C-alpha cells in the first residue's frame, strides 16, 4: 500500500510541476498575444487538471480501502524513512499547488485585462465609424436620413 501511495504522490508532484511550467508558458503567450498558442495550452492545462483529479480520486480510494480517513492518518502510521519520504512529497505537492494557484491568478488577471482592452478598442472603433450626423450620402450620391442604429442592407451584386 505504501508503494502505491508513494507512486500516486510522485505522479501528482510531477504533474503539478508540469502544470506550473504550462502556466508559465501560457503567461508568456498571453503577453505576446499569441491566441492560438494560448488556446492549445489551455487544452493541455485542462487535460492535465483532469488527470491530477483522477490521481487524487485514486489516492482517496486506496486510503478508504485501507481504512484510513486521510493521508495524514496514513503518514502518521508509517515510520522512519518511509514517513519522511511521504512528508517530503506532500510538502512538495503543497508548494507546487500554491505556485500554480498564484500563476493561474496572474494569467486570469492578464487575460481579463486583454479582453477588457479589446472590448474598449471595439467600442472606440464603433464610435468612430458610426456617422455623427443624421444626413449622409447614399450610394446614389443623394442626401439620406440615417439612424445610427442597426438596419437592413439591400442591394445586388
């Protein structure tokens, strides 16, 4: 049982290391505004998160089968070098989780800021394109009264 739990914790540690790396790459892609890279990284991040969740579920299942309420209880039952290995793995996992949470928050803030900036740019361009006067030239060169709202476009090619 110890070996299986150690393997799961090791996979979680390595998965969180990979997640941290992917989040750093996503931040760099957001800063360079490389949308295709951001979207592909986001798919990778979501898949990795799903795999990490499956690892946690399998750990919970193993602990429940062994009659342990938590990982802490199992670690306290082990002794010596095995206990120290598990404690080291748990500490590393917590550290990676905290780092990933900080990086994910940074990415979310940057993505939100970029979306807000894009929205403001679209509104600005829309304001500049919509005519301020109600009278404009029609395609036939005559004055026409136009409402600045949406309207149907008619014509033939």
